[in-house]
């Protein structure tokens, strides 16, 4: 999995340096082409010049030394035009792997630059599980031809993987594994492996199955090389092992990999027949992707953006959450309109009300984040939920007394009005209670309804704490300040 | 790495079920003790009853079947009192491993329940790198005794690991690896491994070193078992490999593991001497921890909380960011105070101004999140930064025209005032430009200054977009509305 140069150097520096050199070559080429164009040389003659060809060759030489994942990184860091110039210089046998390695957004730009034949030859080199990963981005016609080019077993596998949800173990699975029988000796296994040659990537264990492909155990390479070759597989293999079903949640599998420090695990169907395996690198990608998705959603983005995508494309990625935020902001501020008479009389309220609303949002988000996390870790159950609620309300009261007093004193200090200070303090306390209740209720309700408690909770919560913050503060002011 | 029962069942369901059963046993015990206490039986006699002992035995029996990581999960899901009751029933030879597996907050509650001897015997069973992970939580006296109990090599290793930053490769490293020489045959290696017996966990490759411990290459078990035993290690080993230095950033190492799908990689000093190895499970933990820390910080929490910690303890975890948010909120709303005259005359401004401020915060966060991510991935460099800035400003103008018009029309619709609508539209456009500039400038500046661009960016940004939003909107209103 590593290549000549990534070898003897330090990968991150090395990569940045390569990127730098390629960028410089591209710029030099552009500059020289611009000069030639000024001398009225037409575009098609330009690409025929010796100079142009030398540059292309220099870039190609650099690329040929790189790992597919390194080229993917370089493509992502280049603006679209230069990206496609480099993409056309990549060795075509790496095309498929690079398409897998780049982000979804960048993949789109690369695929749109390829004609169906190129796509077909790039994807034909891939494993079934890798084709499944690319499937959503491939044009219908390419997918069709690809299916026809596969043998029966591969086609069946591909179709069955595509039938499962994206968040299931089946979507993370691959099929490249080595199976053995339990009634042979380790010596026989070793001879078989030597005859077989190269093992699939990341083979840390062999799967022991019976004649019906039912999983009996696993034999790790660690055990294979440390035990006497005369022993039987059945004596040395592990029978107690973590395995998954095709329809298990990928998230649960990721937790199990973390908990038991797994490198790979078998996947079986409900008849306990071996279907494939999940490797830790698929799990690492899954964890990274999942955490990226949540953070992007929290920041109000639908999906990962190609940083060089057009303005129009990026805007669409951002409008969904902006629209929702605007609707909720509009709704919560309509509360203020109801109290306009009060504000005209005591205009100080206008500058104090955003603070009451804001601190509610902040504390509510703290509570909801802990609840979301605890739900994800499976730490919340009917036995402890009451304690949790009592604890969060307790913190809200404590926070309300402390920060309510601080804000009350500040309001008094600014406007020399005791009643205004008291209203500020009381409203802060009450809004922190509202925030705690909402911070508990929203994620718990979303979880109960089978929705992802992480996404959207913050928007809903802020809308509630804003609206209630304005209402409580201005309401108390209307009641007590005149 | 797996145990009898986690074996033949589906890990997540299995775990929840075990937790449920243990909770039920604890509750039954409590109930019966309460009944006996009502009959005036004193506490110390209570724990001597047959019933009590039966319950303890039943819980212990359940625990004995579990993997240390499973017990860690159960301890985290239990309130402190019940957690300590279970903790005292755990087999003491698992204590050290469980301390490693629980979260920082829960570890604290467990350690505070142990006396120095217990702690010493729990930690003495651990590897040097594991002791280093626990070191910050151990009392000074235990740490001292522990250091004295180690042999020279282990003590030197421990001290050197502790000398490196927490975010360096050295902090993720472990020392359990197998080294071989390049001038022997694979057959000799196999015989050596069989004589040696059990290999360290997660051994996927052997490290080839010379007599000075200088790293020459690696021999994967995959190659060892597929090549002819007569071949020399030097012929079969990989010489081109990804390795790290002790002081490399852990984050860079994590990216390299993801990029090249590594399972383990050697760590060398600057003389290229082998120092240890990094395993993928340490990388998985690091990725999860890092992403958790960022999400907690974004929600305004200093660190992970034990969900059953006391109110007081939790409050302290939440006050730092609350205080900062309050200060910034207070500062940005002081802008409103300056325009109180305008608000008294046109009270509609009071309910519209939070919307202008809010949409600025939302769009600014979208921009800054993409910049933070691109910085983390190393995608931003001097060659493309200008394009990025132009793109984000372009989106801000587009968004400003679209959403400014929407908000302008809404304001007009509500108050039937054309000028008010125009001010609303203009202020929205301008504040979205401010938001884009700040969303670019804050993370880029923090990165340039060597600060983590992810943490604190959102608070600073919101303060700016709030303050500027109020200022622009109320300022335009003051200029144009009378």
C-alpha cells in the first residue's frame, strides 16, 4: 500500500512539496502559453509545441511516482481547470482507485470530464465493493455496461450490496478474503498460501468455514505463524469472535471495532453463512465521514463542498439550512412585535433582550450536545434518565441564579433601575430552565421518533430559546415595569 | 481480543442486555436492603446477609464473562454510587485495562475510589505506553512508586514518552513489536516465531533492523506466509514504507493512516533508529477523541462530562464558554444602546434587527467551517487562496441579493413601509459581506498565528456578525428613515 517515494520521506511534508512542484509546473506552462498566445499562436498548435510537451512530461513523471491517495489529495487542492489538466496526465490504471479516494464533490468534476469508455475501463479494474461505492456517481449507461461485464458471482454480490442501506454493515463490506477448512493442519494451510501467492490487502486472519460456507471460526496469521505446523486448524482457530450481520448498523460496527480493537471482522447472513468481511480502514473512513457530515450539518451545510466549485453550486449547498434558519428566526422575532408598546416606553429592553435569548441558546446547546453524545454511546436508558433530567435542571437553576444575578446587576448598573435589574435576573433564570428542558426534550424526542438526534437539534433549540427568551423578558417587563 | 460470549452474539444488543441485567440485580438488591433496613437491621449486618452475598455473586458472575471494554461501557452508564458498587466486584486483573477504556471523567471517579496499593497493582500490569496514558490521572505517590518498580528500559521509555506533547506521534506509540534481521531466511523467522510463541496484539508486520536498531524495512506476516521459506528476509521485506518521527503531529499520522490504509507503522528517531510503532487502533481512538473535543468545544463545553457527575462539577465545565459568550453578547448588544433614539421612533426595528444579525452568523459559520476543514486537510496554499476569497465573496453577494430581497419584502409586507424594506435588504447584503470576510479572516488568521482554527472561531464570528449586524441595520435606519 505504499510506494517508492512516500517511502523514505515524511508523508505530509512530502505531499505538500509535491503539490507545490506540480503547481509551479502548471503555472510556468500557463505563463509560457500566454506569451506564445500573445504572439498569435493558435491554441491547437500551442499544445503541439515542444515546450508544452516537456512540461506535460515533467508533471507526468512526478505523478507516476505517487500513490493514488496522494494524487487524490493533489487533485482536491487544485482549481477545476488545473485539476482536469492533471487528471488527464494520470496513468489510467490508477483512475478507478483515485475516483474512490477523492471526496464526493471532487469526484463529480472528474467523472464529468470522462467519456463512458474511460469510465468503464477505470471502473472495471475495481473490486465489487469498490464499484458499489462509486455506483451513485456513475452514469446509468456505464453502470449498465459494467453490470454486464461482471461474472455471475460479482454481479450478484454487487446487486446485493446495493440493496442495503448506506449506513449498514453491508455497505462497508468487501469480498476479498481467504477461507480454509478446519480439518487440515497449519502446515497444509501454509503450503496452500504459498501456492496461492499474494494475499488480499489487510489480511490479518483467515476465515474457517464448512462445506456450506457456514462460519466456524477464524485463524489469525499471528496464530498461524506461532503454532506448530502439525496442529489442526480446529485446534488453533478462535471460535469466539465478533461478527456482524449484513443489516447491522455501520455505527454499531464502528463502536465494536473501537471497543475490541479489531482489524477485520466477518460478516454473515442470518443462516450464519460467510458473506464478506469488514476491514478497519473502511471503519476509519466511516468514522471520519460521519463526523464530517455532522459537523457540516451543524454549520448549516448540506454536504462537503469542492472548495473550487462555482458560486452557484456552492450557494445551493448552503440555502437549505439558511432558509430554515431564516424561517425560525422570523418566527421567534415576531414575539418582539407583540411587545412594541412596552419597548417604546422602556427602550433599554431592546438592547437587553438579545442577551437573555442568547444565553438560553448557549446553555441549551450544552445540554443537548451531552444528550446527543450519550444517546450515540448507548449510555441513556430508562433506569438513569430521571437522574439525568434532575441533574440538568439542577444545573439550569444554579446557572440561572449565578448568571441571572450577574446580568441583573449589569442591567441595573447600566440603567440605574432596580426593577429592570430584577426583571433581567428573573427572565434569565426562567429562560435557562426553558433551555434545559428543550435541550433534553428535543434530542430525546428525535431519538424516540427514530430521527438522528444530532442533526437539526441546534436549529430547533435556538428557535425555542430565542422566542421564549424574548417572550419571558418582554412579558415580565410589561407586567412589572409599569 | 474477544471473549467467550461477545463471541456468538451481536455485540451491541448483547451489551445493552448485560447492562440491563446488572441494573436489575442492583435495583433488586437495593430494594431488599431497604426492606431489611426498615426492620431496623444495621448497615454492617446487612452486607453480611446471605441475600446480599447472593446478589454480589450473581453480578460478579456476569462481569467475569465480559471484555474489559464492555465493563468500561457498563461503568459509564451507571450512576456514581452503583458504578462504584460494580467496580468493587470487577476482577482486579482487569482494573488497569478498564481504567484505560473509560472516559477521562469516569476514570476520575474510579481512581478516587481506589487506595494507592490497589492503583499500583492495577497499573503495574500495564504496558509502558498504557501507563503513560494514565499518568496525568494518577496521584503523585503512585506514579513515583510505579517508576521505581519499572526496569531501566521501561522507565526510560516512559519518561521519554511523557516528555513529548500529547498531540505528537510519541504519545500514540507502543513498544510491543517484534524485530528481526535481514540476513536470515523466512524459515528461520518462522522457527523463531514458533519458539517465541504468542505475538503482541495487532502484529501485522515484523520490523527489520540492523545491529544498531536502525530500521531497514518491514516484513508483513502476509508476505512471510506466502513466500518460500528459503528466501532471505532482505529479498522479501518492503524497503519503501511509511514511517513517522517521534515529534511528528499525531494529526498528520492519522491522515497518513487514512490515506495509505495502514494497520501499523514504525516510529523512528532522527538517527532512523526504531523507537516503537503506531497501531491503527490508537489512530482510531485519536480520531474519535479529536472529533469529540471539537464538537464539545463548539457546543461550549470544556471537556467530556461524566453524565452522572454532580451539578457543581458540571457547572464548572460549562462556565468558561458561557462567560465568554456573555461578554461578547454584551459587547455586541451595546451597539443597540447607541441607537435607542431611532428605535423609539421606529419600534419595528427592534423585532427586525435580530434577523439581520442572525443570518450573518449563519452564513459566516458556513464559510468558516469550510475554511477550517480545508486548512485541516492541507488544501489551502498561497496559490489558491485568492480564488477561495473571490468565491466566498461571490456567494456572499449572491446570498445577499437573494435573501436581502426576501427579507426586504417581508419587512415591507409587515410594516407597509418601502424605505424600511430597502434598509432591511441593504443591511442584509452588507452584513453577509461582513460575515464572509470574518468567516475567511478569523480561521486564516488563527491558523497563521499557530492557533487551532476550529476552536473559538464560531464565538468570535458570531460576536462580529451580531455587533456589525445591529450597527449596519440601525445605522442605515438612522440615516434613511427620518
